[in-house]
C-alpha cells in the first residue's frame, strides 16, 4: 500500500477480514473541486475504504491511488486518519476559516464498523460545533445512534443536517437483496429504526433512496413499500436516484450481477451503454414512476439542488447533488432555510 504518514497496520479478531492502516493526516478538510455540482464546498472523510462492501460504491476506484484494488481491497483495507479530529479542530481555528458548511459521508461512510474502534466522530462533531461550522452527515451506519446526544447539543449551536441512505424495503425480498449487494451494512429495519431515533431526538432526517437498481429495486411494489417504510419512520424528505457505475464500481458491480443475476447483464449493457449514468430514457421513466409516490406521501421537494441545465424546471426530477429535506445543514425539516442555495460544482458524489 502506498500512503504517507503510515503509523502501523492493525488486524484484530474483532474485525475479522479487515485490516486497518493507521495514518497521521496532514489535513482533515478537503475542498470540493470547482467543477463539481455538489451543494457544499468542504468535506471531511476520516476513513478511506469501507467495510460496508457495497458492490456499487462510487469511491472504489480511489483505492487504486494507494496501489490497492477497487474490489476486495476497498472492502477490507481501511485507511484510518487517527488524528482527523485533532487536525480538523486546528484547521477550523484558523482566522482564514469562513465557517462554510462541511459535509461528511460524501466519500466513504464515517459510521462504518471502523468507527466503533477508533471513535473519531465525536471529536469531529465537537470540533465543528465548537467552531460555529454547520455540517451534515450522510450514512448507512446505525452507529450514529451513539452520537445522538452530541448531535443534539451541536444542533443548539449550528445547523446540523442528517441523512440516511436506504434503497431496500423492509421485506423478505428487500432484506435478501440488501445482504447480497451491500453485505456489510445494517439491515433495512435497523436503518429505519435509526431514522426513528434521529427524529425522536428532535433532529431532521432526510433519506437518499439510492441507488435504485434497474430491474431489482425499481418495481412499483418495492418503491411503494420502501416509501411507506420511510413515512412510518418519520423521514423529513426523500431523494430518489438511480444507480450510476463509475470505473471500479462498474466492474465490481457487473461482476456480481453476472454471478447472481446473469439474465440482467444484457439489459444493464443497454442502460449504461454511454458511461457511468443510466441513459436518459431510464432516468425519465424512473422519475415519472416515483414522483407521484413521493408527492402522495409528502416526502417531495429536495432541499438543496445542483444547478439545472438550461430549460429545466425546478422539481422536474431529482438529480445527483440533490439533498432531501433535513439532510443538509442550513435547511430546516420543513424545507426552509437554504432552499435556494447552490454551491459551485464538485466531483465528490454521494454514493
């Protein structure tokens, strides 16, 4: 593995199959490139690699920069920035820091299993809140429940947005598919309980229904059941996004598809023939399917939008870069606050 600041490599029976590479980071804040269309300019990612092992994870190819592969290594070789909280506090104390919103969970999940060992998030949350910096967290990890008292305190000082990623209904079929395609993540029911806990703590919680998998999770019955699950759990808003397959994730996901659902490979070849994103026909079809379902349940209206292309109308469809109500700092659960804010474009994406 090629990385700077390596302190030691750790293996533990408690985390069978996972190797941790502990490093000293020189910086914690990452600036989102100006070409991006994300509604934030700064991110913090205390971990690289992710034991959630989602076959579709867009960040897989970033492991290749470390001379590791985008497949099994990404799932099992986790880089831990053990001083991320301390370095972040120092960066936020600089006179040049302008207290722009910071997003966590835009690359790898800050509440993956490694967080149970290293406990970096409490220090990160405290550093952000103490400095007066608004922030948001997007996660699949139910370990966030541990930090709800701290997040509640932080929300008294700064705007806090919380988002949960969940694309599978709480049903036998949904659970089976979830375990197959993202085997290291908590179950749909556990994530629904997380949403309930967040809302019971008085905090907002938007949900990213993403990625929707063509022919696997895009049926009307599945989407209706999932959205009903989210209404029951108290989600403040929903954004629905189809699967996209960047290099690294594309090969890993399509390899899984060929093993588990070989009859779908040809169809995926058509839908993703032009690159990472599903072709426009599929995106339009999916949006027409989910738009009335979202509206009927009062879950619509993304709180944060990326810039639309010329001629597009607000609310036409959710796109990469949209955040549901409650998931982004500066946006209240009713959608007010920063609804009109659009940041410069950025290459970091949400999944």
